[in-house]
C-alpha cells in the first residue's frame, strides 16, 4: 500500500494523515492477528513509543482498530473488519496454552437481546481454549 492510499484511508476516517500515523498504519495494515504496543514498537524501531501509543489509541477511537482485553493484562489491538462502526463483528479466541489471541473473522458475535432501556454501542466476545497449533 502506498502513502497516498494510506492517507486516503486515514482522511476517510476523520484522521489527519501525519507522517507518524502513515508509518504506523503501514506497519499494521497487513496484520491479521491481534498485536500489542510492544509488537508495534518492534515493527517501528525508529518511532517513539508514546507516538505509537497515541496513534493506536486514535485509530481505535476512530474505529479503525479494536482494542481487546483477552485477560492477559496486556491491551491488544486488531484491525477492525466490522461491517458497521459498532464493533459487533467477529469473535476472538485466546489459547490458554500458548497465550496467543486470534481473530475468528468468520465467527460472528451472537445477538443478545438487551432489557428495555439498554442500548448497545460495542460488543466483545472472547473464547478461551486450546488453539489448533497447541492441540
């Protein structure tokens, strides 16, 4: 993906495409599994940690990324592939053996009928078990 395409993606999502934001997006755009801030730092060794963190947070706030808590105590991010901006797209699976978290893009979060007066804004669905590599 070239810089102009990245700038168009960011601008189209209400994000001013600064140099750092373009570099961060370029580093994460092809990732298919959740990643941590530490992972992003390794991919971007010449970019300041706080700049990467602020950029990931902005991308999450603008719904380009999901922030997820898989119980590890470390915040993870994954690209948002949801059809809507409400993060009601796919399920995440965390392996209790190797600790990896996977996006299960073809498994959709089941509908939950909420009581009267409740409004859903987002949904997270995490399954824990043993992944196919650890079986």
